[in-house]
C-alpha cells in the first residue's frame, strides 16, 4: 500500500465540432492527483484517487468569427486498477521489505471517474455586432481510461492510453502515447 502524488503537463491541439462549425485550438492541460494504492495480489493493484485538472485552449477564429479562449478547472474522484500481465512481481520478505525487485514487462491499467467543473469560462462569440459568452461551472460527468505500459529496458518504458469523458453537453476522446525514463 502507498500514497502517491502525481503531476502531469500536456500541450496539444484540440479539434472541436459544434452546430456544424469545426475548429482547432492550441491547448494546455495541467493535472495533479493524490492516490491511495492497495496491492491486492502479486499482479493486481487497486487505487482510489482525487485530483484537479486545469485546461486552457485558445482559438483565433471559427468560420471567420472571433471566439477567444476556454478555461476550465475540474475536480475528479475515482477508482482504478493496474494489472501486471507479463513479467515477474517483486519478491518480499513477508514484512513489507523487498528481497528482489520485480520486472514488470507489460502492465494494463484502467480507471473510472466522476468529474465536476469547478470553474469554466465558455468561448466568446462575436458576430454581426452581437456577442455571447458564459460561465458554466455546474457541469458534471463520468470518464473512463484504459491503457498499457511496456518496459523496454531497465529504465525506459513506452505507454499508450485511451480516455473518454462525457460531461453533459460535451464528449472528449483522448489518445496519449509516450515514453518515460525512471531515475
């Protein structure tokens, strides 16, 4: 069992489609998450977590109309699982001490979470002398994520994840591919 605190920063391109209009935006995402992880078996670990996600996106125009930016601060709570599908688990002395570290070659992970917008600014739309914008902090939704991590060597690993969020009037699909180095 352990308590962990994780931070993630991501920069990317977000594509949106609303009422027949399509546009792309540069976006920034910052996440922090506190997790309690409990080892169930040598291969299965379950977790309970809570965290915050900040998302900001900037778009110049949509069909020639200035839209401005979107900012969102979202809270989340959920449960997850991690399963070692291939590789040797760590050997312990029965008192919590590690006798021999494991070599987890292929690990699958998944999670389900509840989300709530704490702060949200919708895009500003200006067209024909009219403008519209809004604050909509009350959205709620659910999300799922599934992925895999493959250990390439002693310190390097590669991962791929798919996530889906449904927040009342919006749906988000995310695909993340990455590499990591352990110090």
